[in-house]
C-alpha cells in the first residue's frame, strides 16, 4: 500500500487549546517535509474565546507550551502573562485549618524541568498561542460553525452552518466536549454527559478588598463544595475565585442564562446564583475568602461535562483531539492533555507521513489511549469527593486528604517528568527514507 502522499491541506475545527496547539505542532513537525503545507483553523466564534476564567498550568503543561514556543510569548505579556504558583494550599473552610498542599516544586524547592505552577487567564494564554500560530503561517477563519462532514475518495469535506463547505486532506476535530465533528461525523453514539458538578467563577480586583489572601493560591474545602482562590496576574492585582459545587440538572436549568430572557429575569438568576454561593460558603473562617463570597461580584456558571472513555477517535481522514476525544472533569491541569495530544499526534503524523492516515491514526491511538483512560478514572475519583456531604463525612474527608496529597505528589512527579515530545514512536514499515527512495524510483521508472 505504501507510499502515499503526506497530507498537504489540513483543516482544524476549533481554535481552543487543542486546535491551536495542533496547528503549531504540525507546522513544526510536518512543515519541514511538506514545503507547501496549508493549515487552516475554523472557529465558530467571531474571535478567540474569552470565557472560562483562569487556568492552572502544571510544570508539564508549561514544558509543552515552551516546546511550542508559547512560554516566551506569554512572558512578553508582562503582568498578564500569569502568576507563578509554588503550591496550592489546602484548607478547611470553616476552621481555616491547613490540611496540606499540592506542591509544584520538589522537596528542595526546585522547579520541575525549569517550571513550577502558573495561573493565567484563559484568553491571555489563547492569545499567546494564536500569535505563535500566526507567525507559523496558520490561517484562522472565525465565525465559521462546522455542522458535520463526509469523506469522498481522497478528501474530507467539511459542512458549515451557512451552507458552504470546504475540502481538506486531513481534518482534526478539536471542537471541545460537545464536538460536532464527533457527534455528527466520527462517533455519533458518543454524547457528552453532565457530571453533576459545576463551576461558579469570578475575578475580583484586590483594590475592592480590605484583606489580603494569606496564600497566593489555595483551595478551601467545605461540606457544600470547594472554593479555589488564586492570584492570576504577576502584580497580584486580580484574584480568580472558582467554586466547585454540586448542582442537579434541574438546578442547571434554573440557573442557566438563556437567549431571549429579558434583563430582569437575567438579573434574578444572577442574584439567586450569588445567594446560593453565599449559603454554601457563609461559614468561611478566612477573612479574605469571606469578603469575596459576600462581595457583589457576578458569578458565572460553567457546568462540567464529560465523555465516557472508549469510542472512536478517528475515521479515514478525520481525527479527534483534546476534549472532543476525551473530556474529563478538570483536575489541576486537564488542558495539558490537549497539549499532549497535539504534540504526540504531530510527531506521529510526521513520522508516518508516507503511510496511510489510518495506519498513522492507529499508532497514535495505541500510544495515547491508556494514559487518557487512567486520567479519566482519577479525575472521576477526585470529583466524587467534591459532592455535598454530612459533617462527619466531611471530617473524615479532611483527615484522609493529607495522605492523599502525599500520594498525589509522588504520582505527579512521575507524570511531570514524562514528555509527549520524547515518547518513542514505533518505526513505520517500511521506513520513511526507504519510502522516499521507492517513491522516486517509482516516479522515474
Ligand atoms: C469550568 C472549567 C474550568 C477548567 N479549568 C481548568 C484549569 O484550571 N486547568 C486546566 O488545565 N484545564 C481546565 N479545564 C479544562 C480545559 O479547559 C479543557 O481541557 C481544554 O479547554 C480543552 O481544550 P480543547 O481545545 O480540546 O477544547 P475547548 O477549549 O473547548 O475548545 C474548543 C473550541 O472549538 C470551538 N468550536 C466548538 N464547536 C465548534 C463548531 N461547531 N465549529 C467551529 N468551532 C467550534 C469552540 O468555540 C472552542 O474555541 C477547565 C474546564 C472547565 C469546563
């Protein structure tokens, strides 16, 4: 069957972390072998997404961003480039008693591979990534909502909401948890499901507060959910606060802002969301946390969805990356799985550039699937512990937490030292060099 032409025209659906990282990584890995490589990213929004508050980046996520050339870009953004996080301290909300910490440095306070943790606004990180991609000649097309697609002969055809279509040699579905590339094309059976938990997020100007956070980054545990508080800029002028709370599907229906609602309905929903948060965390013993909870901030609701493991990640000319393939409830740095996907996929694509795409997809799946399934299982275990509970259950949970944190540290050290840019990739048969010779020979004869 070998050799085949490498894909020259690549279409990526979605300009989130997975899509932009894939665009940069493919231009780095495949670009040197395909001089006329064309990469287009189709995004349904009119501009890069500003939603989602601040993301926490682990040392590993930053190593990947550095590999893509994004850390330098982020550092050039000054104070907005994010706040370094040595550790996330864990407290009991009602007693302010310290329980332990998620450390991003080793026992001798050294970073991992040159990086600790970092908290950065999502839009800032995405902007830095897009700047790097644009320099690599990636084309971004905004306001193009993909509705499905088909494969005809050697091409994949993408359909857009406005009735237009475009063709490509390879399509990457990086369109998030509710991915139409998955549900309308690659694996219609696999639907996202609500996890039963939601985030309520806000950003507070520190000038509005009379007290300071005792730690740069902390999570406060309570019976009725957890609250993360963290600085998200280098000058510590902004605090990002995110509550993780249990909400039923009915709660979601009640609290969700919907198109067409008038101003007063929306105002009532915002007020009741704030009251719900204040009821949950009113017993906070930490003055700054109490002030944030009782401030007049608007809290934005983000329901957390997941996709059960298993299912297809590809068809003949389409592959799914990031949340489109495997959404798990977020734990410390879920975004780094999207970056891992992009880097590993691009390396396999370059290595298997003369092999059929289906062979390349299979190799990627074999290298990636177990890691992602393990992460899903772990994230579900952690999220089950966040559900509402009685006072005694909460007491036991806090008591067990310190031993869990020690276990977490040793597991993370191992994970942070692994690197998608270095995972050995099996040799295709025949070797690309042999294929090139064979190909030339075939052409000249
Ligand atoms: C509330 C919340 C908090 C989180 N916090 C963290 C955190 O602190 N740290 C962390 O590492 N991870 C966090 N995560 C997880 C992280 O956000 C995701 O893992 C990551 O965003 C996945 O990236 P992605 O590119 O695969 O998907 P997305 O970021 O969802 O990007 C998908 C893109 O596709 C576009 N798109 C969708 N449909 C279409 C269509 N039909 N046509 C064209 N474009 C389309 C979307 O507009 C979007 O731009 C959090 C997740 C949630 C929900």
